[in-house]
C-alpha cells in the first residue's frame, strides 16, 4: 500500500459551486467561490496529498452558449466543443491564479497547470438522441417550457424540489478515454497540481484515419473524472457537490443519509432509482465505476466537508 501522505486524489467539483444558482455569474463572484475551494485544496496539500482537480462547467457553458446565440448578429457563434474549450481555459485560469496566490502567501512555489483536455466519445452514443446533461441557469417549469417552444431547447426537471428545478439539457455521451492522460501523468510525476478534463473534457471522436473531431455535446464531469482518475491510477476519487451525503428516499419523510457503503449497496440503491439522473445519479455511477476498477475509495460530499471526508469523518464513502 502507498504511503498515505502521498496518495493521489482526483477532486471533481461541480460548476454550480463556481457559479451559485442565486448569483449572476460575474467574474468577481466566481473568483470568490473558487477561493473557497482553494482553501480546502491548500489544506489537502499540507496533508501530503497529490492533487488533480477537475470541474464542471454547466452554468458557465450554458451562459456562454446564450452569449453565442445573442451575439450571432455581430460575430459568428462558436460550436459546443469550442465553448467547452473556452470554459476550460476560463475556470482553469481562476483556479491557477487563486491557488498560486494562496501558496505564495505561505512561501510555497508549487507548479500549477491547466491542461486543455480532449475526451473520447462515440458518435452513435444514445444521448445524442435523448439529451440528459443540464447546462446554464435554473428555470421554473413554465419558463423552461417557454424556452423549449421559442428556442427549441431540450429541457428537463433536474431537481426533485424547489421552484426553479428545470434546466436546458444537451447531449452527454459516455467518455471512454482521456487523450492527454500521458501528459497529465507526467505533470503529476513532476509534482505539479493539475487542473484537467474541465467540464468533462472536450468531446471528440476518433475517425478511421485516427484524426480527432469535436462533437456538439457536454460530457458529464463526474464520469469523465472517473476515467481521468483511472488513467492516472488515483487512490481516491473525491466528488464535491452541494450536499454532505448522498441520500436514499431524498426529499421524503424517510430520507436517509448514506455514510460508508459498499459498491454492492450503492449499485442496489442506484438500480432502485434513489438518485436523480440529472444530479446525484451520475456521481454515484462514477464513484461505483472508480472503485470497481481498483480505486481505494470514492467519496461524495460537500465542499466545506472535503477535508473531513478525506479523513473518513463524513460524506458518502464507497468502498469494495
């Protein structure tokens, strides 16, 4: 077993933690939210963990797609794969800058780098016919259906409760490979903190001649994060969201927070439909896949509880 102080943790952070649902999404707001995460990352570094950060981009990509549509009268709109690359750069920069400043205040000079990451998907993935990935702002049901009628959006209910629990959805194909995995591994070996596969990575398909072509989609960042974690032989996959635990019977009188559970238990709850497809479902699926592929453990918890969850004090922890 590896020395616990040198274990590699892949941390998957939701895009909603960078742009909160009740915020406009200004640069100032997003930098402030990134700083909250970076405080946790600095603590993990001090504990001796090696770190790779991946993140969602649903709100950022959704907002940028709106900008593309509204600005199309003046400049050409960019396709979804380019929007994915743009948000990787945006969020990666915010993490690089904020983390560097935190470490410099502590007298540390740690290399931090963002890798614009391509992720392999298949063109015949069924999600291209039935989109499931939420992007952009949250809407009421009435507003979502209005956007469906006026702009042709695919929309779905993505949260069981609340007034604004609908969002636009786009295709989210299954990831099956990380194109830049060797580069990321080399950077980790060089003691860098790496930000990679942002927004689930840029979806690309490999043609018969070996060339890569971008596709109009947004890959689920938790599933892509699992592929990333496997490709670099990570010990722990830490999925950070807006709740401290995953729940069964969520929102019902008999709801129950899940602590340490086995893969078998997690698969049973998933099959029973306890985890919504647009929110907790992909997180639990990714955690199961990581552990079944040989990972030590996968953890689902909230950002503020990240360090405690790594120490086994809280969160939903999935083990073999």
